């Protein structure tokens, strides 16, 4: 089995989060259409080669789905900036 590499770019990670959140109702989930949409606010609209290609969904649900991915990116970049500032401060400290 070939392991799938993690998405490389932020845009790819956001796309993957949306794909992961998309619910593909089989049509016999036991709910009527309104309740199914309410319970699964992001649903598969189309697949291409077994990959979710498009979704339809509630804007707030899409935003909530994307937010953790963006937050993780901000936290990681903050940590990198903090590390670089410390490295810069060390470089400016005269050695005697
Ligand atoms: Zn359903």
C-alpha cells in the first residue's frame, strides 16, 4: 500500500479539510432531505475518480471547517517567527 503524502500547501490542506467534511448521503440515511441537510451541512455534489470534486453547503459550516486548518497555519508561522526572532537576537549578541 502506498501512503498518501500530506497536502503540501495551505490551499491543498484547506481543500482536503473540505473534502473530509463533505458527507455523501446514500439517499437512504433515514432522514428527510431537510433533516439530512441540517445534520450534514456540507454534502458532496460531485466526485471525480472517487475523489470529492465539488460540494454544496452552508457558508458558516464551510468557514468552521476551514478555520482549524488556517489556525494551525497561523500558530506554526507564529512559532517560526518567534524562533527566527530569537535566532536574530542571538546573532546580534556580541560574543566576547
Ligand atoms: Zn441523507
